[in-house]
């Protein structure tokens, strides 16, 4: 995931920028083409764990 962020956002290698993420989180990218025909990647969602809130823990005996 960190490699994709670095590549798609154009962050220089060795930059102090960083990303954190939780296990089972969702990161979503969207690919857009603007009116000039230029292609752009946009980070739509990062470290989204909302889907995990639907899980309920099993009761312990």
C-alpha cells in the first residue's frame, strides 16, 4: 500500500511523508481523465475500517 501511495501521488522516494493503516482497512483509488485528456489518480479512501463495525464479537462461554 505504501508503494502505491508513493507512486500514484508522485511522492519522491526518501520523502519524510508517511502513511499509517490498520489491518483489514480499505484504501480506494479512482482513475480520472480530465477535459484535457490528462490522466489522474485520486485517493478516494484511505484506512477505512467502517466495514469492520458491522462485525459483532462472539460471546464467550
